[in-house]
C-alpha cells in the first residue's frame, strides 16, 4: 500500500499538475442504517479514450483496505469489491462520463466509518484524493403509544344492560324498604291502641270497685 501511494505521488508529479482529483466534501457525517453519497471529481479531456480510465476506491483500515469501487480500462470490476460493501454500493455511470465519481452507499453501518480514497489514472495523468466518513449509532426511538381502544357496540350493549339491571335492583330494594316501613308503622299503631284500650278497661274496673266500696 505504501509503495503504491509513493508511486502515485511520483506519477502525479510527472504530469505537471495537468490532471487532478478532488473530493467535493472532505468529511461526511451520517447515522447508522441511513444512505449517503461519496463524490470525487477529476479532470477530463474530450479526446481521451474511455478505455484509459482506471479507478480504484478503497477504505483505509489498519489491518485491511477493503475495496468499494474498481474500474479497469473503462469497465467496472464488481468482483474486486469487498464483501463488506457487497450489495450496498451503486455508482452513477452518467456522472462518471462527466468526470465525477459518485458512489451511493446504502444501509450504513458503524464499521463503515473511516478514511476513503479514490485513485484515478488516465492516459493524461494520475491523481487521488480522500474524504472522511463518520457513522454514528442509530438513536433508539421511543415506542409509539397505543391508542385507547373504544368499546365495541357489543360491549356498550352489555354495559347498558348491567346499568339497567342495577337500576332495577335498586328500585326494587327501595320499594321493599318503603313497604316494610309502612307495615312497621301500622303494626306499631295497632299495638299502641290495644295497650291503651287494656289500660283504660283496667282503670275503669278499678274505679267501679272503689265506688262500690264507698257506697257500702
């Protein structure tokens, strides 16, 4: 890797700055599971053949440098792509003809964070540039509250039936209590009257006996 970078630098110096590769953005910030587009621009010439275009884009990692995009002599080489990016990289071929490398990265992962570089070689020059991508973990979203379930018509009918039965029961109880109180009142009145009659009769007999004794 170091030898290739040194070779690229030496070749770039030989072309006297006639060819240049530049990133449109030096750093990117994204969230896990989102999508992003990495973009480089390079110098083009109308009379240059497309078969002279060679692109090698990779991610710099300490122990490995996974390839995300490779073009050899104008043709894409999908088998060179590292399995880390398999099925997640889509290139814009129309933009490539205009001198732009646009790589759409989908379903970002936190281990996609790192330094990305694209080396471009043509028949009129060699150059490269790099950008930084930082992917943060997705923020846990609060669970949506479940809407309060409204009672179904059947449940409403049952509730109405229970309320009606309860009201009828209370009415019956109230009627029974009233009838019991009336009976109790009548019974009390009869009992008091009998007691007063017996008392009056006893007093009358006692007075008669007293009168007769006085006459004798």
